[in-house]
C-alpha cells in the first residue's frame, strides 16, 4: 500500500475516528486516502483552529487527538496551536505535508522548515524521509504524545513519501530507549508525604490541570475526603473538585477567591497535585518559609521551578494518588480518622464574596451573567473560556458541579474558545458545550461558526461585548497613566447580523431580565446559537 494509505491505517489502529484539518496540495495523497476511509474529517476555516479543535477534543477524551495541514503557510499557521497545547500538556499528533524530498532546502513553492520552526513547542518531531519507517514513526508519535508529561508531536511527510509503496504492519508495542517516563512515585517520598500530612494542622491541596489525566480527579477527591483536607484549584484545575463540596474553597491566584488565597497563605502544608504553579497562580502567594510543600508532577522539570518543593514526587498522578491513598488508609486503620475541623471552620468564615453591583441600563454585569449561566447550565457541561476579561469573569464565577472548564492557561491564546469548543463537542456529543469570548477574541475566530454549521456541531457562543481589548486596556489604565492606544474595537460588526449571515440563531442581551431569557433560549436550542452580551465599557476584572 502507499504511505498515504498506511497513514490512515495507523490512525485507525490508534482509535482515531475524527480529525481536524485544512487541505493543500502537499498533503493531498493523504486526503485522498482519508476519502476512502471511515475517519471523519472536520474542515476548519483556518489551520490554527484545527490545532485548537484537536486540543479541545483531546482534553475531553484524555487521548491524543489529530490535526492536519499542508506544507509551508498551512503548517506554519499551526504553530500557535502547537505552542498552546505544549504549555497546557495536551496530547496531540500533528500531521503536515511537505514538498518532495529532493526539493527540501531549495526554497521551492510553499516550503517551510516546520520541524525546525515548531521545535521549541513539541515533545518530539519527525521528518518522515524513509517510507518504510511510517508505522514505527506513527506508533512512537502517539506513544510520546500520550505518556509522561503529555504534549504535541509533529510528523512532517514529504509529498513523494506519501506516494511511495511499502509493506505495512503496525507494531503492537513501542520501546524507545531514550524515553522512559516515570510512572509510580518513589516509595520513600510517598511515606514522607504522608508523614507531612500526619504532622500538619492546616494542610491544603492545590488541584491542578494534571488531575484530568486518567482517574486523577476522582482519586484526589477521595484522598481529600479521607484526610479531611480543604482544596483549592488553579485555573486549569477548575472542575477537579465539585464546587458544592464543603472541602472546596475555589480558585487561587491573582484573580482567585478570597478564601482560596487565604488558605494558601495560612496553610502549614501544601500538597500540589498536578499543578505547575504558574506566575498567575503564585502571584497571590506570600513568600514564606514556614510551610512544607509536597509537589507531585509527571515532569521533574516542573517540580521546584516556581516554588521550592520539600517533598518532590515524580510520577503519574493517578498512580501516585493510589499509592498515597493506600498509605493513608493504613494510617487511618492504625490511628483513626483525620479531622481538620478547626482549619475548615476558619476557611468557611472567609467564603464571602463582594456583592455584584447591577449594571447601568442597557448593559449586563458580566459576573452576574456568568452566575446566571451557571444556574441554568445542565450538570454535564463543558465551558470553554477564551483569554482576556471574559476568561477571568468566567473562571471566577462558574461552579461546574459536574462538568469541565477549558481555557488556554499557559500560553493565553486569544481565539481559542470556539474551535476548542467544537473539538470538545465532537468528543462528547451529549455534553452542553459553551464557548465564552470577548468581542476582540471573537473576531479572531468567528469564521469557525461555518465549521459548526457545516458539520452540525451544536456549540453555544457567548460574546462579552464591551468594544475594547479590555484586559490590555486595564493594564494601560493602571500602569501607563490611562494612555489608551490600540485597544478600541470601534468598527466591529453587529454580531447578531454576523450570526444571521452564518444562518444561526442569536439574541442581544442588554439587561438582567434578557440575560436569563437569552440563556434559557440558547440552551434549549438544538443548533449553534450566539448570545451578544452588552457589557459596561469600563467593567474591570481586578477589584
């Protein structure tokens, strides 16, 4: 068979039933074989959104997802999505077409060194020069993407290689001598961590995005309940702990909850579960030395990078939590149940939030709007926030009792929410999937409404419209003497008419009453729907 046919057979062997892409001449042999296969192809309207859609798909399934582009500009357009996935440890396999092998390096039409260009943002990359290596390269790519600290792997395939004939057999196993990621945690360190818990009076769990690997979130909840430990989360960890749990105190960090940040600054033992502790999370943490940090992460490079770890544990979060729970059960059997009632009571007293002021006539307070959305969302929902003020308003006010919160956490990529929501909906057709964006970020991605319409993908779109690049404007107000430049979005279109042009329903929301009505109408629709939400121009994220 041809390499192009073998590529589709590799994908089927890995259980890939959906992929996202944008074709071009250099990848046409592969697309011709896709036509003959049962793999569903979702045509996006810009290559970067193929990557974001694959990211949303992978984050819901927990398995590597696939995106495809052609050579040159097509491949280069994927780099932002690749970097976004890399920062948030999202498993993806990226397939790109390349010019003929003998033309590489000669600056021919639509040639670009994509493996070199993407090198800082991939776990590994392959330029498939030898046709007979196809099966081995694909097997390795999926293995690398989905193990250890998960992330994107790139396979660049020249046009002539795709047309080559090979004998095909997909390997059942893979063994890479130089790649042996740790899985179980060190037994001695596990015992040290439990000893820290035993000696602690004010322990605290910080839940990070790594908990969504395998069964990590469920095991963390079990561990927290058995040890009677309060839990806070990073933005990427939202949804790991039910918001209505008495042990959960919300998101920490510069935009976090009062009780969560108080807990971080008063605990005597901090258990970091699958969290990088990035700058936005650590910003609210006072520099202090009178507490012990237990840091669990699959990537040893992340442990101690931003905050010193007294007990570092490298390993798969699911396996490490199983080890910790086993040790915890033994301690409980010997010494009795854990109780941190006084500590929990202290935190309960700080749960209160500042009241939300009603917006002036003709506008909606965005915090109130997200609270209303939260009240009406079905339990099985996925909320995908973009980047900017909308992200902070959403993360700080959504509860997600039994759902997922997705966003671009590490890279902070505008234009992420709608394509990622499309990918998430493809991964879980039963979930209610809502993309929340600002009017700035929406205009980077509104062309993907066509993707949702073409493929019948029932995503909901909320545009927080305040006619500014709001987060940048806030920075210019605070740090640059209110000298506002290049942040006005004057000239933006009427978004309800944009929705009409794409053939989807929409509604303008400009009051508290219309907010409740609009959300209800949006959620009842069985087709894509857009809410144009008028937000006060100078509404802030920082109180």
